[in-house]
C-alpha cells in the first residue's frame, strides 16, 4: 500500500506540469493597449511588493519556530515544518503572479466575446488550483517517503512492546510528529497570508467605496479614485494568495488528521494487524491522488468545452469533477478492502467490518459540503428571497440594512450546523472517528477544481476594474461583471467545503491530541477520555469559546483602522487637487497602496501570535484537560462565527448588487447608499473574519497535537 505515495506524488507532479501549460496558455494572450498595460502593471507591482514584504516577516517567524522545534525535539521536525511553510508560500506566490498577469488579458479577450474572456480567466484560475493540490501533495508524499521508517509498522510494534519513544525525556510518536510539523508549517503561512491579505483587501475596498461611491458618487474602479489600484491589489493578495494558502492548509490538515488518528489507533489497539494499519494509513493519500486526477480531468473538460454560458460550464465542471472523485474513491476503497473492525470508546464497535464503510464516510462528507454550499448560496445570492428582502428593507436606511444583514447571518447558522452534525453522525457510524477524518477529505479531495473556481473570480473582478480604469467600451465591463457574478455564486461551493472540512478535520486533530495527551506511563490507552466536568476542562471550554470572538475583534479593528487612514488620504488628494475628479490629473495610487500594505503587515502579527501562543499558555498553565477544553470550545464558536460572518457579509454585498441592477431605485439613490455602507460593514466579516476562523482552530489543534507531550496533566499551581 505504500505505493500510494508514489501514485499521489506523480499525480501531484502531473498537476504542476498541467499548471505550467495552463499558465503558458493564459500568458500567451494579448495585454491590450498601453493604458491597460499601465493599470495592470500598477496592480502587479503593488501585489508583488506586499507579498514580498509579508513573506520576509513570516520567514523570520517560521525560521525561529523551526529552530525552537529543532532544539526541543529533532532537527528533522524543524526541517519538515519549513517544508510545509515553503510549499504553502510558493503556491500563493505562483498563483498570485499568474492572476495579476492574467487579469489584463481577460479584459482584452473580452473584446472578442464572453467565451474568450471566460477561457482566459479560467486558465489563469486553474494555475492556482493545480499548484495548491500539486505542491501540497508533492511536499507531503516526499516527506513521508524520506522518513518512511517512521511510518513503518515495526515502529508501531516497538511502541506497543517497549513503550513510547523519548526525546529529551519527552514521549513522542515520530510519524505523528512529522506529519504534524508539515501541517503546522502550512497552517502558519495560511494564517498570516489570510489575515494580512484580508486586512489589506477589505481596508482598500471600504475606503474606495466610502469616499468614491458614497461621497463623490463616482463608479466602482474609477481611475479617478486614489484607492482603486489598492482595491484591485487587495483582490489578489486576499482572494488569491490568501485563499490559496487557506485551502492548502485545510487540504493538508484533512489528510494528516486521518494519518495521526491511524497511528494512535494502531498503538492503542494491539489487535490491529500490519496489513490493516498500512491500508488505513495510506488510504487518505491514495484518495487525495485520485482527487487530483479527477480535478485535472474536470479542468480540462471545462477548458475544452466551447460554451457561451460561464455559469453552466463551471457548474457542469463541478458535477463532472465531483462524480469522478467519488467514482475514483470507490475504486480505491474497493482495491484497499479495509477489514478493520472499528472498536473502542472513540470508535464504534460494529462487529464484522464492511469494506465500504470508509466510502460511506466520504459520501457523507461530500454531501454535507454540497448541502452547506447550497445553504450559503440561498442566504447570499440575490436570486433568492433573503437577499431580495434585505435589499428591499434597505429603503428605510442603512441601520435596517446592517441589522437585517447581521440577523440573516445569525439565522443562517441553523441548517449548515445541523448538516454538519448529521454528517458527523453518519461518518462516525460508518467508520468511527477515522470516518470523520475521511469525511473531511471527501469534501476536499478535488480541491484543485474548487480553488480554480475561487481564483477565477478575483481575476474576472480585476479585469473589470482594468476595463473601467482604461475607459473601454461599457460592453467589456458588462462581460467581466457577468464572469465575476458567476464566480461569486459558484465560490459558495468552496466556502461550504472549507467550513465543513474545517469542522471535521479539527475534530479529528482534537481527538488525536486527546489520545496523545492520555499518555501516563509511556503507553497510549485504547479508550482515552477527557473529564468534561473537571473544572479546568470547563474553564478551557469557556476560554476557547471566547477566543474566536477576541480574534475576530482584532481583525475587524485592523481593517477599520487601515480603512480610516485610507479614507483620510483619498479625501486629502481630492481636496489638494480638484483636477483629479475632473479627470485632468492622475491620483497618487502608490500612497494608498503604501498605507494599506504597511497597516496590513503590522496588524496581522498580534492575531497570529495569539493563535500560536494560546496552546502553550493554557497547556503549561492549566494542563492538558484545560487545553482540550480550549480546542473544543474554540471549535464550537469558530464554526458559528465562520458561517455567520460569511453569510452576513455575502448577503450585504449582493443586496448592494441587486440594487445596482436597477431594483428599488438603482444607483445613486439613498437605498443604494445604504447598501454600499452595509457592504462595507460586511466586507471584513466575509473576507477577513470568516475565512480566518477555519485556520485559527486548526492551527491551535495541530500545535496542541505537536507539542502535547510537553504539557503537564495538571495546572502548575496544584503541584
């Protein structure tokens, strides 16, 4: 079964090769006239400068943490952690480079019609999707091949018979430490990229809308607005580089959570055979490889299919990719024929094993992701009643728009959470806790296609901005707006999978932490437990439930403070040079880019530090039970906040767009102004806070798993 590593490695390598040819195809197209190239260059330089400066800061932190890991444990763990960080950062850099060089080509292609523009945007977006899957799995499989002995059953057998391996007196499971270090590296980059990019993009977006649209009543992406280039740069650093790192981290976490669980199960259950162990260990890797192949076929299908309906092309591509992923997973599971009878307190005792149980878990995860996506679409699309009602109520003013949008988001948590609960029950009954981990992978198995669609949206959005700033025929903007609208709708699928998989993967990681923290005399119990009525566990639950709220406040403050500085600068430029609004002189775009870039980088560190140090403070201060409580409490509130903020912000955004389509008075009316302000409230919710919740809880969970052996069983003051 270890051949799965080679199968998935070459599938990932194939994805990277395909990304190269898709990039060549996108970049071979014309960049248009001189004005278009000038605007595109400004976006490229702004995005590149921000990402370089951010990467320098993150690299210092990553190297310091890797050095600490190398000293406390082994050098190999530090190296693996840096490997995870490197592949995550490289995916973001490559994806953003292609997106910032594809946007202007989409604008030029739109002159030939919707199909040409769609093909160009899809080619550019597919590069991000393919490198996210390709880089992440090439890195993980390479690490597992290099340290293959750490995953060998003989290592497990040795732990069973002679006890845990110790490093400087600390008991560890080497294989778990290796995959956790890789995931930790990817999570660290994802957190800073998502937080920094989110603060950047939403501060610029808010400033551009508040001064440009509301105060001066000039169109979106108007070249006269000093913040418009910064806004377009933000689409790339937040919605391409940040999103790519975010999804890559979720993808890796869903795989390593299952691997870690299997290793602890094999140590705890002395009846598990070597054959059963290897099958369960390598199944997630094989499914990931199959998903990459399915996504490549799906991307090729959409690329080669000549259609004038972008929405139809993406939807059919999603169906084709998802169907192929499920079919390939079924073949893989049949080939593996796992016959392990899942037993123990954390896994269900079912008697005779059924080889299709893991497949059922995958199906439960996939269905849950699709259902959550549909609920997200229902609550955020202007095709449905909730957003239409929100737009209608905005006729009474901005206060009703904001309160209605917040209430809509809160209400929207009910059905997605119920869906997650039912899917967890189904996955658990099928394959125990292992099934919950596999269900997360089921949601993300064809991640390359999902990220392609998500990345295609910002490219189309940028293309529209370049068309507006270059004074092209309004028909060009109409085409790019149609592409962007399709991307916003289909991206709801990605959000559903991201939220659902985060819940499943985080729970698997938490269970692995509980399993590892149950070590007493160097052995792992078959039935580890956390005492939920222990006062320290309850303290942890309360603290963990608070943490995502405090984390969210820091993010919103970062966006607001940055936007405040941007608004002042835009107003200053309009006042200092009245000819800017007359279109006779160009604004100073670089000043706005500098303000939001500097602010985003400075504001991203405190939230990141809190996420990293919390497991250490709680673990050392209050013990392992309290830390388990923090993880569980954080998971519960993070899920609610992620769904609430994503849907509130999405609904406020599309309520504005619904009014701009001519409903309830259309543009330039008080209703339109109310929805614009409401959209600026929703911006940091949906694109900064919501996406960061997933990373926060998974980063804390994988950190706790990695460093869990260091923490005492009881609070320090009880000794």
